[in-house]
């Protein structure tokens, strides 16, 4: 997806080249054709570099280290296939090779990430052994990559001899094979480049000979496949896109918005990965069937002179209808025939798309009479709850893409409309109401000064960016301790850390780096883990929390009483503080509510932790909390969240 703009630009160059050729601007057309060929050569390297860049940013690695390492591995894999006098190793490398080299190199780098986080490498046996192991893994990757590349070249050469489109059967096999590789997310045209190049040269020669009156036009040619079998891109996905357009399911709208502009130029990767077709046996059937049926119909329609054969090269990015018009020198019958093929594709895709929707959605009629699609969960269906969209079935393909796109859009809107700021809510002793700690809270401040609560965090969590958010909050919070808050000793600053961040490989190294500059005298840093979120890999979480405690950081459990595994948290984790959720305060109004809270407090104290209760808003609640033996409290009755300048004024009075 990151290289999509590059693909679009290349597609526009191809369209411009085709138009110039149609207007007989031969030199300009040739120059543009050479330009797009150069872009095609550079595309795998660009993919390789972008993959390394994103991985480096994700794991806080040196960008130059990641890119240099990954290009070196790719050079090693492809260089072994060339003679020593050939310096341009990268020329002709395929997209799958570049992508797989990037993935496996970065996986090795991730496993050895600690080696590159030290400021200096100690020359002892452990460091040398680790470095040698790392290098040996890379060398093994180069060797295995070379063997696979060599074997795949040998295999594709043999397959190419069988499926070269020199007759009806071989032409159909060629279409099926190059579409079939998309099941694994690989464009078949890049695997069988030798067939494409040979067919292209043969098509150009045949058209030139036909124009000279020496030969008849071949039915099978490059423009035959691009015009009749690939409307909207591989798989005839323009038909699929139209099915999404006429479907009443509103969850399709984001995918349509992203895919439609690109599908006009036959670029269909967003659609293939968004529906998805890749690794989806349901939608892969019509994806292969549509171009195969189009091939058969178009072949015999051309053979029986229902439509004229394609008479000139038309770039693959030329929009549907236009490519049929240009390729047949303005034959109306060809335009109508292509519309017929697109309609045929709609008929093939539609039942499979409807099956997908019925499998994952239930269509209901609202009281207003309108129809709505409700996501299914297992064999039951759930009505959407405002603010809890993540409760919808996470396994539905279309909703996954829609949620991701929606999250990205909301994040972009936030970043364009203001800035993130830190606010602080004091935590007080219940008896004396003295401020002893404060919790850092993330807020969004719009350009007009409006402050927004952190509802937007669900968007960052959806796209896996919570570590970036938590790192930013942590860094700025520690900086605030060193500057604005250093004159108020004996305090604790509490920072919320998500489970995503705790599992991030770079988390501990970042915390260690922040604490190299010791906190001001009397200050403590506390990290709150959220009990209301489901934690994956609890064993690894335990190890991370233990390391944080060794660094002198206090551990608090947030939202106790509102989550998934309350009691197991008390036995699994060594905690310094337990924060009782406001739901326990709200329960005080019910009969037996105070007694229940008292038992919860005793249970928490039995773990050796301090107990803090959140959401105290009335004097009556304050008195009950005091009676239950709770030592710390936080709530609007005492102090609301406030910016750093107001907090400092409050602390001056407090001390």
C-alpha cells in the first residue's frame, strides 16, 4: 500500500504513452514507455527500502542500519545469480524476491534487536558469539534465498514452456496460472516475466507485419489479455467493484472510496487485499473464474469475427472502455463487447460476495423501515453499541479493512486539527486530602482551543500505534518532572501504559534511556497497566513488569473491577498500587454496596498493595471510602484534570 502512489504514477505514464502513440507522437510515446520501464525496474528496490524504513521506525532502529542491511542481503541473493563482470545486480530483481528478502532480514534483525541497542559493543565472548550468530543467520538467509531463487527460475522456465500462449489451451493455462499466484499475494506477471516480454515482442512484430500486409493479426496478444481479461486489473476486478457498489452493505463504502480511483487505471491491489481475495478460498473462485470465462468468450468472439482483433498496443493502465476503443481503432462493437464481459463478471462475482455478506452479517429491518446490516459473531448477531465498535466480529474481512481505514482517517483529522497535550489529575490522601501523586492524561487540543478526552486512543490501538502514543506521553511526562515539577519533591507521577506497549521490543530500552538521567530527589515514576483490556502473552508481561521494578518504577493496576481477569492479576503480578474502578463507587448506592467495597479493599490489601479509588464525586462517597479503609482517592470532588501550569499553582498551595 505504501508504494501505491508510485504505481499510480507509473500507470498514468503508461496511459500518456498510449495516448501519444494514438496521436502518432512516436518519440514522446517511446520516451514515456522507457520511463515506465525504468520505474518498473526500480519498483522492487523501492518496496524493499520502504519496508525497511517502516520496520526501523516501528522498532526504533537506525534507519540507515536497517536499509543498508536489507539491501546488502538482497544484493547477496541476487548477486549470486550474475556473473562477476555484471555490476548491476539489482536490475531485473522481482517484487516477490525483494519483499521476501525484506521480511526475513527484518525478522532476523528483530530477534537480535538488543545487539543494536547498546551504545557500545563489549568485546567479550557473549557479544562476539551474539554477533557471529547474527551474521551467520544473514549468510544462511542469502544462501537459502539464492537456492530458492535458482530453483524458482528453473521451475518457472519449465512452466513457461508449457503455458506460453501460442494456442487456445496454452493461452487459457497462462491466464489461470498468472491469476492463481494472487492467492498468495503475488502478481503472476512478475513471476513469468519472460513470457510477458516474449509475448510483447511477438505482439509488436505481428502488428507491424499486419500493417505491412504480410501477416494476419494474432488473436492472443498482450492487448488481448489487458483489454478483455483484466478490466479493473487482475481478476477482472472492475466487476467486483461494481458488485460492491450495488450491494446495500454500508461497510463497503471505505473500501470503495480507496479502490475506485485506482481501479479506473486497472490498479486493484487495495481491492484484492481489502475484500480480500488473497488467502480467501471463497472470493478466489470468482477471481480466477471471471478472467477465464472472459478469455474463452473473447477468444471465440474474435475467432468468429464478432469483434475485431486488437490492432495496437494499449498500456495496461488505460481505463476500461477506452482501451477497447483504442485497441480496435474505434470499433463500437468492441466497446459494447467489453461492457458485456464486465456484466458477465458481475454475474460471477455477485453470488460469492452475497455469500460472504450473509456469512458475516445479518440483514435486519429497523423501525424506520430502512434496512441495516448487523455484524455476526459466531452464530449469533449483536447490535452495534455506540463507542464499542471493536466488539464487532474482528474476523470479517470487509469490516477489518473498513475499521483500519476509518481509524487512519480519524487520526489524520486529529493531527491536522490541533495538537496533543498532557493534563494531570492529582491523587490525594483520603484523610488529609494532601496531594501525593498525579496521573498523566492525554488530551487533544484543537486549533480553536477545544479540549477533547482520549476517545481517539481506540483508533491508535486499532492500527497498532499505541506504543508510539505511550512513548510520546512517557517522554514528555518525564521531561515535565525534570523541569516544571522538580521543585515539588516527594511526589509520584503515574503514566498509563497499554498492553501493546508492554509487548513492544523497544519499550524497556526506551525506559532505560529515559532513566539514565535520574529523576529529581523524592520523585517516583509509576506505570499503570489497564486491567480492562485483554492481555496477550501474560508471561512476557510478567517479565517486563519485573524488569521495570528493577529499574525503580512502581507498578499500578488500573480499572480494577471492570475487566477480564481481575483475581488472576492479583496473583500473577507484583503490584505497588491497585486503582479501584469508578463502577465500585457507583455501586455504593445499592444495598450492600458499602460492604462489598469493604471486602474488595481487604482483598486488595492482602496482596500488599496500596489501594486508590477513582471517581469520588460527592462528600457522601468520600465518607464511605474513608470508612472502608481506603488510603488514596482521585475524583472530581477533589481535583479535576488540569494543564501543567494550573497543577504547579495547585502544588504551591498544597505544599
